[in-house]
């Protein structure tokens, strides 16, 4: 009838603590299920992200171009391209994701992501990380790029840029006696073991946010 009102009464038979316990138990079950079911897929997705971030970093993009950096390091275009791909893949292959399941109170669990050993042995120990000159001298170009920073690497020599040398971008000139000549890696790309193009590609603020958001979606089953 018009004007009548109906009253709906809901009576909770459980305490707030009991309801909270059931909610947490349900959430922990969901999270742990997602870890078991989708953990491998999440790792492969992140692995591909890491590979792409390293491959597309400014230093390797520069290395693959007709650039002074390629001339500095004496790399042919073919060697620079293959090394870029190999570096990115070697870094991505070190990815490991570990976890501990959450208990019924949704506590005690965690996720860990480990990638790239601080020694950089996974890249520096590879054959493509250096080459031998026609005189038989070894050029550990990747070590120079990753670890030497702004150190003077060779005294008495400097790079003359132009269409010559194995790189087609420059050649080393000088007689080794000094005269103010010195070779070092361009400071735009030079790195140390604490900070270099690999660490920058993996740990910048925007990359950490992407990783965090990806893991949150993963734990929620999305």
C-alpha cells in the first residue's frame, strides 16, 4: 500500500573478529593459490621486461648506432648488435623469484626478486665481452664500459673519429708517450660496479613501480 514502509533487519551471528578471521583466511588462500598457479608465468613475463629494458637502454642503443661510443670501443656494427642482444639475454636469465606462503592470518609471506649478480660475471666472463686486435692485444671493452667509470684507461692515445678503423667510426692515435693524450669512456655512458647501464636499466624508479604493480596484479589473480 502507498505510504507503507518495510523494515529489513540483518542480524550478524558472528563477531567482528570471527568475520575478520574468515576474510583473511580466504585472502591468504587466494594469494597462495595464485603463487602456485601463476608463478612461472609471472617470472617469464618479468624476465622479458628485464631483457627489453636492458636492450633498449641508452648505452646499448648508442652502441648499436653509428656512434662515437662504438668508435671508442672499436666494435663493428655486427659485433655491437650481437653483444647487445647477448648482454640483455644474459641479464634476464639471472632472474629468480622466491616466495613463502602466507598463513591464515595473511602474515609471514613474502616475495623476493633477485637479478644480476653484483660481480657481473655473467656478462664479463663471456667471449663477446672482449676481442683481440690485429696485434693480439685483448680489448675488454665491456669491462671498460661497466666498471671503469671516468678512469683513464690508456695514456698517450686518443680516438680520432672518422670513417676508419674496424668500427668504421674511429681509430686510436698517439704514440703512448703522453703529450696530454688519454683515453677514457665517454662519461655519458661510463659506469662502475655500483652504477652502470645495467643497474640503471633495472632499478630506476619507474621500473620499480612497474615491477611492484605487476606483482600486486599477479597476487590478485589478474
